[in-house]
C-alpha cells in the first residue's frame, strides 16, 4: 500500500513537471489573442445593447446569449488553429490568422454599433484610410 501511494505521488509529480510546461508552451502564444477576442466580444455586447436601445428595440436574452457561444467557439477556433500550427503547418501562423480574422469581424461590429450611437461612420472612414494607404481606390 505504501508503495502505491509513493508511486501515485511520483506519477502526479512527473505529470505536473511535464504537463505544466507543455500547457504553458501551448497557450503562451495565443493567450493575448484569446484575451483580446474576449475584450472585443464584451465591448460588442455593450455597444450592441446600447445601439439596440437607441433603435428602440427590446433587449432580449437570446441575442445576448449568443455572446457566450461566440466566446466559447472563438476560443475553440483559436485553440484548434494552434494545434494545426504545431502539428501540421509550423511555418504558417494559423492561430494568429484565425484570431486576426475574428478580431476584425468583432472590431467591425463594434465600429458599426459606435457609429450608430454617435452618428459617425467610423468603420467606412477606417476602411477608406486603409484602402488609400495601399493605393486602392473604389
């Protein structure tokens, strides 16, 4: 019995000794991406509620509940992208590309909501500046 207790303690100690550094190695490059997406989602929830109130819409729990799903699925998408990056495509920053795309979608949504609230079309102005910076005209 005493040998079993020592053996399980050794296994747990070994598991923690190997597992924790691997988890840190895995999540460190994507941690700020996940935090950033969380901030953008919270801001989108806040600005979306304000914009809906300004339009005179009733605030309902079902649309607000989609934010929770987005948080889970966006986080999962970034984690899966990190797996692809480590296991299959180490030369391509798949997780950063995935997080960047999600961030742009959420950023655009925030800018549209803020534009509705302020009467300033921030998103289209940003788009014009970016397009003119790259020499692209509409």
